[in-house]
C-alpha cells in the first residue's frame, strides 16, 4: 500500500511520492535527526523470501560502504511493516534516458559522462561490487552535470538464476521490469550475462560501452524488434558504425568495450576512465546533434543494493573471493604448493613459470616430477588441487588465450596450444628455444626465442620477437634486435591488442643497462623506450606496469592509450628475484590479472650435496659441505674434481676444486664475474673454464695448481661452454649458440692459429659432448629426433652416427677404457651401455639402468664417474623449491 504524507519510518517522515517500479515505491522524505531531505525506496511486499531478504540486508550494507562522487550514496537500511527500505541521497536532475530523449549527446559531453561512469564503476569494483545493470535508466545526471550511478546490485536481487527463462514473455520497450524480467535491460547486457553466466566487472564494462555508443550514435547498439533478436545481436552482431567518424581512438575504445569475449575487453573500469580522459581534449568531430532540452529540474531517486556476498576466505571459496573480494578491499595472499611428488622449479628471467588466467580464477604453471619430467598444470583458485594437462609433457612457459579457453606453451622446439579442459595439443609452428609468448584478442601470438649473451654490438644469435597466427603458420619477424642488444623477450599485449610491450637485454656489463622495456605496435617498425628494470619480466594489469626494482615487485601507473607512465613505482611484494645467480640472470617470476597476482619468491641460494654412489645406487658417503654446486667434472687421476659454486654474497658462480680424498674445497677463480663450467687438460696441468668478465662467456685457462695468471684461450663475442679436452691435448671442445639459437660443437686447437673448427654443425641442438679415451669417438646429445638422445660419431670428421640412448638421454660420459658409456636417462636415471669401436663402426649394446638420482634442475653435468666406472659423484638436490604466492585483490596493496 502506498505511503501517505506524514508517515514515519523510524526517524524519516514521508513527504511525497516520487515514482514506482516493479520492486517498490520511491518517496521524498525528511531525516528529522539530521534535518535533511532524503529519498526512500520501500520494497514491495512480494519480496519476502527470508534468504533473499537476509542477503539483501547484507548487500545493502556493503553498498552503503561505497563512498564515491559518481555513485548514489546509501545512508540507512530499515524495515517498515515487514517491508525493507533503503534511505539514499536525494538527487535533482534527470536520468540519462530522459536526456537521450532529446537526441544524441555531443561527443565531448558523452566522453565526460562515460568517464564519470567508469570512475564510479572502478570504485565499486575495488570493493568487490558489480553493478550488472548499467543502462541509461540507471545513470543520473544532476543539475550540476555530476553523473551518479543508480541501482547497484538490483539485478542480483531481482533476477532469477537462469536469467533468460522469462525473456520470451517480454516486450523490448518495457522500461520497468518485474522480478525475473530482462527487458529493457537485455540490450545492455554482456554476452556472458544473456547466456546466464555469472557477471564480473568486465560485464559492467560491456554495458558502459553500449551506453557510450548510444550517447553518441543516438540509438541502442543491440536493440532489435524482439527479445530473441536482441539476444542474438548481443551474442553475435557488431553495432552499426562508424560511431564517431574522425575519432578513431574513441571508435576503438567503444569497440573494445563491446568485445564479445570478456578477456578481449578492457580488464578494468579504471583503464577505461584513463583512456576516456586522455580523449577529453580531442576535437569533437562526431555528429553535431541538437542540444538536449533544458533540465526538467525534477527529482529522481533510485535505490542501491550491493552485489557482494562475501564468503569466508577458505581455499574452496577462492572463486567467489576473486570475483567479489571483501568490502574492505584488503589484499589477501596464500601459497600454492606443488602437487605431491612434483616440484615447481625456479625459472630464468626469459621464461614464464606461471600464468594467471585473464579472469583471474586459474593458475597455469610448470612442474617436474620425481623423474625430472616437466609437465604443465592448472590450478583453479577455488580448488585445493591442481590437475595436469594431458599432452603437455615436456611443456614450459604457459600463456593464456584472451578468452581463457586455450593455453599456449612450448615443447619439443615447437609452439603449441591446447584447449581446456581435455583438448589435444595442436602444433602452431617451429619455435626452437622458445621462451615466452603473448596472445592477442585479434588472434596474433608473439613469442621470443633464447639468445646467447654477447659483448659489443648485437649478439650473432640474438633473436627479435616473432609473430604467428593462433591458427598456426610460418612465423615472421616482428621486432629487430638493435645495436648493443642481446635479444627481445617477454612480449605483453596492451588492451587495444595492437600495442605491446617487450624487454631487451643488453650486451653491456653495466647493471643499469641490462634490461630495457619498449612499447611497439604491430606492423609498425618503430618502438618507444619506457624504462629500464632489474628483470626482463614486465607485465601490464589494472592500469599499471609491473616490474622489478632490485628484488621488489613494483607497480607504476601506465596509460595504455597515451603509452605514458606517471607517478612513482609502488611496492607490491618483496623478495622477487632474490635467488638470482650469475650476474645478469636474475630470476623474477610473476604474472598478474586485474585482480590476482601470482609470483615465486626466490629462496636464498639453492643447496646441494655431493655424494658418492656405487653402480647399484648405494650411497657410499658425502663429499664436502652443502653448497650450490653445478657442472661436476673429474680431473685426470681421479684425485680432484672441479665445479662451479655460487658465492652466497655476490650471487655469482666461481670455479672451485675439491680434494676427493679429504673433501676439502679450494677456490680457483676470484673474478666478480660469472664462471660456470670447467674442464681439466689431459696432463693435469691446466684447467679451462668460461667466464663472462668481458661480456659473453669466453674460454680462459689457468694452471691447475691455482698459481699464475688467467689467460684468454678464445673469445668471439658468443657465449660458449667448454665441454672436453682431447686426450692428445690438441683440442678443446666447446658448445656455442648459432645464429638460429641452436647449439653447435666446435673444436679449438690449443696450438698455432687457434681458430675453432666445426665438429657438429647442424640445424639441430647439439651439446654435452665427450671424447672417448682414445680420442676416436665423440659421444654427444642432439634433439634431431624431437627429443634429446645420446649419439656417437667419429672424431674428427663426424663420419657415421650411432644412437646410444633409446628413450631419451643426456650428459654422456666414457669409462676410462672406452668400453662403456654412461648417460642420464629420463627420470634422472644413471644408465650404462656397452660400446665397442671396431674399425670405422661402433657397436652399441642394450642400455642398462643403474640407479636413480635427485639432481637439481640446472645446466651442466650433474654427475661425474671414476675411470673404472665403479663410483659416481652425484650432485644431489637438498632444498625443495619455493611454492607460488598468490595475492587476491593485489591493487589494494598500492594504497595500504
């Protein structure tokens, strides 16, 4: 029953009715306590379901927490004769619908209105509140041109779970709808809403785009004659255009808001607001409609109901939490542990360890099982468990499609994609040494390939970014490596899906110049420098660029329309990259969406233990103290071993020797640069090692006693690893990356001109080569079959080839008499195979598994073997890798 003038609702005295709708009546009232005029919405008696009323009260209280000049203020909540009511501010002016009855709105004014709506939505979204029903009827323009958003949460209260159930009974022109009805809302609803799916902030962005289109074009973007036709238009059609001739940026913004897939739209309302404000000073070259009629100075009120139903922060409820974070907008974090029996391995700065899905609800990450086999996994934040993705064995560097349906990755030197859940992986193109990628809503994938470090000019193997269609094809170059750069990586598309950011490493030794971030545009040769960082990994989300300053992850405001940074970097998380070793190889693993951030905080230096094992795998004893060891090699005579060890202070590697009888280590190199691999000469007099003290990893030598100076053996600006010294002392074998980023095996003469000659130079990746004790045969690893296998060929000359491993293998070594080969089989199993070289051929017997190991996942030989083949010195992993840390509502950390 309507309320009459003078009726009291607590301290509020009804003065006059203002309007009525399907959900109740609106009245002008007087707050007798504060002596101010307010608006009161009294719900009809039909809304009496206890559960809905309880939720209504909770949501209304959350809505009252919204304090923003572009949102209708909610003052109070009460009950009158069992009917709930809401007390709100009283507005004077008219709705946007009423203003549109006078025709289109001038472009500048429309931009201003839309920017105000976007700011209001951004404030609500930060509180976890989604409007769900943005349309001209729910936008109010006050007499002083202030835009107010009305009716937050109304759709959640009034619409049934399956929203289209009643659609066939409705007429397109209906303005006020009863519970369960869509029209005239459906023409502004996002595709996911009309399908009956849950709405998130991007649904509001779609509706904002529809309202902006209508303000400028003077017609509803998707409205048709019938409800069914309108629904079809929302799902499939594009609105007539162009909307604003001569304003391509504004046209692009509207189209981006109206993308069918949520991930292809702007990902935050704040991004939309920034983009609109950057256009506010542009020329008004759109249509010139007649001015709207003067304000009717009539009163209009509306009610605000929050769209928040906060659940407890339990792991099983993370999906709801991500969609509707608590009204306090507090950032909350938790850890994601690897699946039982798996390890989430640390990653280098060029690769992608973890990827947050565009909607922020799922993580994709790489892990290795106890056998060392990598695989990709997905973990919904609403679940306690991760699940492996079938067909991604050997996969790395996951990245999402914009709609979240597909996951891209690298495996077998190819770029692949797989549809989730349960799809079969599809190969898109060849991608040797692929490291990182980005996928645009226009179906373009940009990816990077690993490049070696070099000094002086561009690296001979340096790679720019490449482009390929998400349907597959032949990739083409999209960026060109410049002077002093060592390759491009970490592409990331900006919201317009035309511009992208990427990082370039530098050949310079200066820490300040190691990594530079650029922005470029597809099919355009130019690029603009944005900033330098302490990691190649840079991302964009929620109006910010995320990058590293030292070991701190920071976010700096970035306008994706003007491509400019503003303000100062603000810290988000600490300890990112703290586990970096090797000078320029700083780790910095993170991924972000508008609401969720995932990263891996690097541990202190990883700890390994050298241990002796016999052929059966029985541990015979430990050698020395735990440390971060890498690349174990026996020196001639089996009295000492040589390896690289991380300096825990400088966080770079140095070469050390260890006395095998006493377990005493001695430092061999002292340069602050990085030394990674070392080998001994057959006469025991010299040790050759690589070092990046001049920029690239060049080969040096020094007396094995540690006395005397270090001499450069060979340097050509390309990074290389010493692999073996020929038994006659005439050659040092080394691995070097080629112009295609594959690895070749070269032989460096130790006397005379010292010009290296190729030993194995193919389109494939050859590495980890060892010469037989008589110097006639070369065992090496190659991926020519699509996976790494161990082969034997003649030396010199590489005449003939015999495959040794049968199911994958790496790190071959010879027994002292040359009659047995050892290698590491998949699953980190030390394997032996009898071989015999007779004449010009080699006979290979069936491989035999000896024992399983637990080495760290890192380059370089993880084991060495004595000359008699009876004892194995194995680098054993002691430290478990760090979990992933997830921060929900990470943007709140910017204001705390």
